[in-house]
C-alpha cells in the first residue's frame, strides 16, 4: 500500500494567509460522515457542531490541531496578570454582519448564553466552569477572573463562538442567568435570521441531516477564505461517500474507511491526506481489585497488580504490525497517552520493543511460568477496526503463554460494564479534545476520585501519588514551559509504572480531488477556510 500524505507542522492561519485567493469565485463541495445538528454555535457540544462553529463563528482563540499551539482569533492578545486574573485585548477590526464592532459586552453575553440555551442536548458550560467574573475594562479589553489558577483557560474558551449581544447593555456575569431572560433563539440561527458570529463564512442555508451551504464572509477581519461557497453534504454511508468522490459530485470527503483506500489511490485523480489525531487507543489492565473478574489459573491473584506482568503485556504486542496491517497504515504506534504534536508529549520516551521472549521471562519471574487464563474484552462497534485489533492482540498474548479468550460487546453496554469494573483487560480510547495533554492525563492517569473529578476514564484504576502530584502541580502552573515539563514527567512516570498498554494514535484521513489542497486537523475538525485550489 502506498503511503498516505501526512501534513503537520504548519499553522492553519498561516496557510490561509499564504494561499488565499483574491476574490476568487470558487466553489467547494464536501461530503461528511455527519454534519452539524444546528447553526447555533452554543446549541450542542458534539462532534460536527465543532466543525461548523469553527468555520462560521470565531472564538477568542484557535487551538491548532497542526502545531498544538494557541493562535489569536477574536482575542488579539491576552496577558496573565496574576494567578487568577487575565486581561484579553479584543481584535479591533472584527465586525459582526450588522456592521457593529466586536466588544467585551458580546463576549460576556456569549459566555452567559452558553449556560442558557433552551433544549440543548449538551451544553458548553464546562468550558467556562472556572470563570468567577468578567469585567468590561473599556477600550476593547476584557478582564477574566478565575476561581483558581487555570492554565488552560484560553484553550477552553477556544471552543466558544462569540455572538453579537442583542441586549441594550452589558450583562453582569454570574453562573446562572446573568440577569437576562431573553436569549437568542436556536431556530433563528438555523433559519438565518440571526448570524452565528464573526467567521470566515456565513450560513446561507441550513437543512438538518441533509446539507449546509456556506458563503464567504468578505468582511472578515483576517485573511479571506479561498472558496466563495462551501456546500456540506451529509453522507453517513461509507460506500456512498466514496462513490460520491469517485463520481465527482463532491470534492472532499472525511472519515475514509480502510477498505476504501485502495479504490481512492487507484483512481488516479484523487489524493489521500492524513494527520495523526489526538485519539489514543489503548488497553487498561485492572489494577484495582483482587481477584480480578476475567482471569483464571492464578489462585485468586490479580496478575496485573505486578508491574512485571504489565511490562510483559507491553513487550508482547507488535504495535508496528497492528498499525501497518490491521489499521492499514492509518495509525502511529504509541508508547504514551499524549500524541506527538500535542502539548505535553514527551519526546524522550522510547517506543516499546516487541520482545515476546523477554515478556515470557517476566511472566515466569512474576510467578506465572505457564501463564494464566484471560478474557480480553473489546467493543464491537466503537473504534475503527477495534475488534480486529483486539483479536490480533489476543493472538500476540497467546504467544507468551497467556490463554486468551476474546469477548466483544456493543458500545451501548460495553462502557457501562467497564464502569462497573467487570473487565480485567479491555480496549478503550480517549482524545485530547482541548488540544493539550493536561485534561487527557487527569482523565486517564490521575487516581480515580469522583469527588475531585479525577480519573473519570481511568477504569483500570492505575494510581501513583507521584503522578498525581505532578498533575496537580501542572494544573496550577500558568507558565507553559514549566507546565509542559510537568506533563512530560507525568507521562514518564506512567511509562515507568507500565500503567497503561498504549497501542497507537489513530490517523484522521480525508480524500480529495487532486487539484485541491485540504489541511487535516488532529482533532478531526473539518477546516474549510484553509482549503484551496492548487496553483
């Protein structure tokens, strides 16, 4: 199989700046596996709503899925005044469709509305959870005070599109209604009666589950998008999506399935582009109970409480073979939870060697020279080729003397059973949705504590006070360099403890016509304003 083109290391904004075409009357048609459920940038915190929001309603900042860095958007700059106080200077050239300039009152209104969207199936309120107060300082400046140090404040706020304040004054921010009882209507965003904010594009038409048509915002304060219109079609069926690209009715598709790669590569006029996503796929070993429910032949002992057994698991797995064969080259072997290019990635952690002989020796040293029985568990319908990956790992563990039985469940019950700690070794995945590694590590590597909000997905119950201390310190450290060093130390500690069995970071894969440049994004967001015709 030929290599997929991998694009990384370039600022998306820089790409737009370098390649935007002056007032070019170009059209782009995109086929997506799913499209946004609303044009309201605050309506539903879910997958493809992030897509549309990023293209039509700028936030204060942009968390780049290419460089891992924060880039200015409606915030021209920001300054950390002290541990809990930030001053944001707004972009002076940004204007809404009404012609009104962006003001601090618009930001305050938008953050207040986030908690007050009627009938929202998933609010964005967690992104503003650390904010204690907002103050309009005048002259295009906004003061944000947090309840405690929050180094990822601007990354969190990069998920909230700013809309125009329809009230006659500046709301007094609080954690309830901000004294307002009349909020912009989601239906008005969907119908076009209300503009979604200030973005590279405006919504021309929104047809739920069918099609969204965007038109270029020629009054955008930054570099203009290359395409005059973008038509986004909902094509959830993999075969239909590929057929649409092969037949020429769309120019770009996302979520290219592995079994569709060969037909796209052999077409001659199409290209595949990919980038490692932040999605980590891994196994969790039960480190929280004895006996463990899915192990036999150990006289009631939980073998995974022994670091040597966990080390044996990591040595027994041929990650390169899984990435290249099972995943068709659409994955990058991993030795840590944070992916390369994500803030907090530790470049000094070596990849795991594939050494089944050393794995067998470690099992013998741990008291299991003849191995033991294990039921390995995986979801049948959650991750790309997840069941096949689990089957391959089962075969590899069998080679070191572990008698493995594979069981799979539909995702509707799989994670419910995982949360009840019914597995001993099971497949899971998690992504750095905020574009950095701190939230991911707190979710996966901190000692599980529901009251503190730690270890929400740490169902293997890995725990080390040293890791916890590093993460707590990182959470309170505003200096980026120091915080990144703490995260790297935490990853090194998890690596040393064999706390996880990381497998790979999945690639996001798009296919395009050969005459189009489309920039992939590590969070799998579809960015249309950097798409452009090839020169």
